[in-house]
């Protein structure tokens, strides 16, 4: 009888301990699930922000590229107009210089022509000689390097994606390990529940099986030894 009471008390203690472990495991699993959902939401938000940032970057680069092309086109157009004006002024200057070898007319006319020549030549000297090479150099001066305008590099995007994937794999691994522990604890509790439903005789029987005591070993022990030994053995039972 004392052995059966001790066994029952031990079973109750193990059952309470296992139930406590199961509650802790369930709480931990619930916390992990909430943490996983929070991280999944955060990862989705980061991916959406990344997509929006890349789209905004693309739009900004397109607008800047359009602005640069428009500016270069206006510069080329202005340079071409200045070259045409310069050529016409130089042609007029050469024509006026050729008229200087003709017989001079009246004093007033030669003075006017001389004044005009001085004005035209002076203007021709002051204006720069704009050629095709100079306009191309001007375009290359104002053309920016658009490759330096990348707001988010591909390396940063790849690194962020790797970190998100790493966190997701770690969470899945921890969740799988906790679920295995929870299943193991539940199976042990089921065993304890079965043991609790057993009768006292069943508990004694299983205890004897655990220690190697069977009906065959009992019969062998009763048949061996003298009468006093047999009486002592039955008194122990």
C-alpha cells in the first residue's frame, strides 16, 4: 500500500509539472506567432516602401533627363543662331572692306561709311567664333552624369531582402522546434492521464513489471528454498 500511494503521488506531481510545461510552451508559441505576424507585417511594409522609393526615383530621373535634354536643346539652338548672326556680320564686314578700295565719294558719305566700318569691325571682333566643336563642348559641359543620381543601389536592396529572408527562416525554425516540444509534452500528459485512470492493482502490476517481478519469477521463488523461506516470502506479499 505505501508503494501504491507513493506511486500515485509521484504521478500527480509529474502530471502537474507537465501541465505547467505545456502552459509555458503554449504561451511561448502564442508569443512567437504574434511576433511572426508582426515581422511579416513589417517586412511587407518595408517592401512596399522600397517599391515606392524605386518608383519615385525612376520618375525623378526621367524628369531630370527630360529637363537636361530640353536645356541642351535650347543651348544648341542659341549657339546656332549666334553662329548665323556672326557669319552675316563677318560677311558684311568683308563687303565693306572691299568698298574701301573704290574711289571715295563725298566727304560726308566717306565719313559715314568709315564710321560704319569701325562699328561693324569692332562688333565682329567682339563676337566669339561659335563653331560645331564649340557647341558640342558646351553640351558636354552642361550634361550631368545621371548614373550618380541613384538613391537606392541594387546592393542595398539585395541586402535588405536577404535580412528579411533570414529573419523569416529563423522564425520558422524556432516555431517548428517549439511545436515539436509542445507535441512531446502533450503526449507525455496523455500518458499521465492514462496512468491516472488505472486502478491501484494496475499501478502495482506496472511497478512490478518495471522492477522485473512477474508471476513466473514469483512461482520460481516460492518453489525454491525451504519452508521457512517460503513462509517469509508470502508474508512479504
